[in-house]
C-alpha cells in the first residue's frame, strides 16, 4: 500500500528554565531527563533512537523555542515551516528560519536565520500547533527560491502531496488536482518575475511531482531529469503474470525503427529500509525481517518477467549522482541518450537569502 499523505509534525512540549529554575534545568540535563534545544529551552528526553527522528524532534523544538523567546514578531518559514507542514526536508542542519517584516539588525545568531519580507500578506500566514508559519504554498515557493534544486524538489514534491492528496489508484482525478496546485505555485512565482532565484524555482515547481511517495524516489528522479533524461511517470503501473504492481519511476519509450517491438520500458526504484518496516521514509530505519524481503523478490521477478529494464537503488547509490545516472541510462535507446539536454534550472547553485 502507498504511504500516508504527509501531515503536520507533532511539536515536542517545551520546558523553559524560567519556569522550573536554572538549577532544576541543569539537574535534568545532567540526568538525561531534559534535552537542551537552545539557551533556556528544553524538551523531555530521551530523543528518538532513529537519527532522522532525533534531528526532526530537535528542529521542531528549536523552532517552537525561537517563537517563544524572540521579542521581535516572526513567522516560521522556509525549511522550518516545511517541516512543520509535514514536508520532506533533507539536510536539516539545526537552523530555524523565520520571516519578519522589519529589517533584521543582524543576519542571524544562535542557529536562527532571519529573512526580511517586504510582502507578507495575511493569507501567507497560518498556524500549525499554535505556531505562526508561512502557508504551505508560500513555504514551497520560498524553498524553491533559496535552496539547491535537489533539496527544494523534495519539499515541492511532498508539498504537492499535502496540497493535492494524490492517489495512485485514481490517476486522472489526482493529476487534475496536482496541476491545479502547480498552477497556484506558478502564479506566485510569476508575481516575483525578475527576482533572484525565480528561474530555478520555476524549474523546481514545473518538475515537482506529488505522485512521488518518498524523498528517495524524488532524489532519484532529480538525478535522472536534471541531467536530461525524459520525465518519468511516478508510480507507474505494470501488469505482470502475478498481479499489477507500481514502480517508483517508469519510462515508456518508443522502440527504435526496425527493432520489431512497439515500445520498451525502463523502471527504477529506490529502496529505503523504511520500505520494509512501518517507519519513516528516511533510509536509516531498520528492516523488520524476511517476509517483506521475500515478497519484494517475488514482485521484482514478476516485473522483470515482462521484459522491463529494471534498476534498483539504495541510499548509498544516490550519494554518487553521476554513477547513479549512468546506471539509469542503461536500457534507453541511443537516440534518447544522444540528445540529452541538462535542465539548467535543476542544477543551479542556490541564490542568497530572498527578501520579497
């Protein structure tokens, strides 16, 4: 079954030293009962065992503490807002991002990145668990403007999933909702014509796909499309002798002249360990045993039996994007590979902090 649509993350309850006293805070920290997330702000320990969950827990608590402790009115934004909305946010670095209408006196301090916004209308502000955050549409476009395309695409894919709630089993209706959400994002960027980062942001929004069901799938698609392979179908249905299966990425290609075949199919899948366990899509969660692995082997054999060129990737493969791309090219006809044209907007360097 497909994973659930992302939803707002739970925010850990804060324990403030001003409420319990500095002595109790120090004692709780030494015993491990309290985890310090920023000066004067703590959460109850221990942290989750999985590294991805620990990073997200601390990031969420830090963001909540920033809102409570800053004297200047701010709105959580960019990666911080994306995380609160439930988006996939790769590369969390412990920084909380905030938007404020007044020009910040300094760029940022104590793991806070302050962004100045000249345009922050009421409809661009919402609340998640009582915290002021930029709306999901504003958040996706802010991230597309400022992050590397590789990171921004994960946020855009998951943002579209939240906005349009696509269902692989109801493709046409889901695609219509996705295109409507994409159109709203494009309209936002159109209003920023000429601003730094807009060209790359347009490419991210254009190539975002809410049918992607994990950040690993998105990363694999970015490797393929940014380097010029045709845009694949996410969650492509393949009918086999066993049953119908869905593959993460699929390319239906017309065969070369004289080959005698009507078409050929190239498929690729990302296997995070979470695929075999009831856990996060991030790849450092552990598998739960042999049953799921055996079922996956039966599935893969059935797919390969249809004549599909099938590629399987795990997390460490994606760390070498060029090598992963070379593998993806296997199975494509020479006519496609001879005309590859990288999408410059998906491989651009990130722009500096935006103010808009």
